[in-house]
C-alpha cells in the first residue's frame, strides 16, 4: 500500500511528457478538423437524427456547438505549442467526452481514448519541455509523475478491457469473428497486392483460430508486460507491431498512432542518461551523430565527439549505456534503435542479430 | 479556461483523483455489456456483423380495411398532408449515419449488431416524429438481414412507434 501510494510523490524528468503533449496536440487538432469538416459538409448534428446519452436539453445549440469546436481547435494549437497547455488539455479532454455524450452515433473508441489521455496529461507537468515559451534549456526539468502513472494504467485498462472481453466471448476465442472478417475483406487484400495464397492461408479456420488466441494473448500480455522492467521493451516492440498491423488491416481512426504515442510514457523518465560518442574525423561517425540528434526525440542520448582511443579507433561510434557498459557496431545500432521512436520497429531483429555477434559489446565501464 | 495551477493537485487530492478515475473506468468497462454499443468499455472489434436494411411504410390498405406495407424505394417517398397535398420525404434528410442511413446495401455493423439495431429503432422513431406533413404513413418499418460472425443470416423487423394520423387516413 505504501509503495502503491509512493507513486503519488514520484518525480522525474519531464522531457518525454512534452513529446507526448505535442503529439496529443496534433491529434486533438486533427479531431477538431474532422468535426469542423463534418459540420461544413452535413451541418449541425442536432438538426439531424442524433441520440444523446445526456438529456436532450443538455445538447448544445448550433452556435454553442460551433463555439466549442472553435475552442477545441484553439486548445489543440495551445497544447501543441505548449502555451497554457494544461488548461487547454483539460478543456480538450472534457469537451470531447461531453460531445461524445451528446450523440452516441459519434462515439468512437479512439476519440474517447484521446479524451482520456488529454485529460490525464493536463495533470502532469507536460508544459515544462518543448514549449514555445521555454528557453530551450528544458532538459533538466523535473516534475511529479503521478498523472503519468495513471495514464499508463489507462493503457493497461484498454488492453485488459479489450483482451478480457474477447477472452470471455466464445466466438472470439474460437476465431469466428476474425475468420468472418478475413473472409469478407480478403478480396480487398488481394486487390491491394497481397498474394492470393497468403489471403487463402489466413482464411483457413485453423489459422483464424490461432490468430484469435494470439490476439487475446497479446492484449493481455501488453496490459501487464508494459509494467515489468524485464518485459517492458519487448512489450513495447510487440505492441508497436501489433498496432501497425491493425493500422494496415483495419479502420480504427487514429487509435494506433495514439497508442504508439502514449507508449512513450513508459520510457524511463530521465534525460540523456546514455552517451553516443562518435569519431568526428570520420564521415560515417559525423553522419551517425547527426542522425541520432535528429531522431532522438525522447532525449535519450548525449551526443559527443570522441577523442579516439584504443577502442574507438576501430569504430566510428560507441554508445555508453545507462549502466556504463559500452556498445559498438551492431550492438550500438540496436541500442540507438531501442531508444529512438522511428527506428524502434527495427529494434527486435537488430537486437537479435546483435546477440549473435561476438564483438561489439566492450562491456567496459566508462 | 482554468489557470495552470488549478490542475496541480495536493497529494491528498491526487489520491482521491486516482481512486475516482480507476473506479470510474472500472465501472465503465465492467458495465459495457449492459450497453448495446458497449460505449466507453474499449471492446475493440467485438463482432464481425453485417446488416442490410430495407425500409417500408405502413399505410392504409386501398380497401380501407387495415394497413399494408409499401416499399420505400431509394429511401424516398411521397405522401399527402392533411389537405391532400403531396410532399417528398427522404430517409437521409434526417438520418446521416453511415450504417443505419444506408438502405439496400450490406454494411459492416460497427460496434456490433445489437448497437446498430438499437440505433435503427431510434432512427425509425426519430424520422416518424419528424415528418408532420406525412399524413399517410402509420409507421415506418425496417426489415433487417443481420449476419453475425459468419453464421446464418437472421431476418428481423423493426417498426417505429405508431404515428397519430388524421381520422380517415
């Protein structure tokens, strides 16, 4: 209990919160734009068949609805640039839930999930980094992380709810739901260039049943695996590919991108705890340093020019891990992939390949 | 909007907030099955169901005895008002939803068959109460072919709440 309550006082670097805030701002703006486009194309939803969860009297009039949409767009912009970001997140999350409650025809899991994460991030010090008003020296910013732990719990709640509901549904467990989708949309997959034989393989009842069980196991594993230090990176890797696969095969709005974005909250809340040393005299070293600086959105690396010594002479780059051990070659590349969002989908095979290399892990403390 | 410090909570308030949030989310997830659309319960891809809707109107039989069903072609119909003047009506004048607003085509029933049937019933009732110039239609009727998870199709009929028409119609 004491340990559980300890997270209410948990403190950490806020850099990653800024990254997630910017991403949420973009998604909030996208959501606002979609609603505005629907308003322009079809008019005010209250003029047509709508079905509120709330009493009809609580549904906003046309002018109030237009004002809410305008404020949502403004709030999204403020969230993105980091000015008054937390009140803006609070408003964005609350107003999204209010509008969902005004018409169940507009309910979508991805909109509700966005509202939840925006609302929770409002209670975190997410404006202390990557803000338009900051002086750019935000690496050292520290703040309370309790709301972030709650957002992480929300990720697990989503997986538990989704995986659990499938587990208790016989049609899902047996693969009937997946099989029907694979059969119905098989022609579309072939039209997009997927070989007929591959589609036919997935349309087999046994394959669909195995896929269904794998899906349920994946979702339940992610609910727990994201929390355990030993499984976290593997869970993030599996989760990223799980959502990319969903994104390619299904229409889920921006749910996949939203979930991958909030995965960043599971990164250790420190800044530049690893060092990426490079040989500035070698073009490949300098190029690698530029690439790492550009891709290191989560602030994982200090990038430093290396005075070549016995070890570095044979390498263009050396990564010093958080625990002081060194990695070079393929292992260094796997380390960079592990820490950079754009390269993270390649971390698994790189790490696997690196594990077979004899050299590359200098294992010497810096 | 709120001042930034209004979203900074004291440790005691944080504990209360966390407890309320977790209780609320748990309640929404655990009660999702009680809502046809399982809204706020994160039940992703809960079923693979299709539905095909055919719309009809229940009007007075030509013999004057009872009512008959008249098919609604392309979601449009013409009916007379109390004074006998004809008016045009269209399902999509009111119903813009991509699933229950689509007639005659097989659609994926997003959020499940039960959710879409509930929405269709609400749409029938809504349209029936928003065509006051239609003094011919006693009720709107939707025949639905529902196919859940690849099983045999089910045929269902939903009828709007009966409309009150001028006497003699």
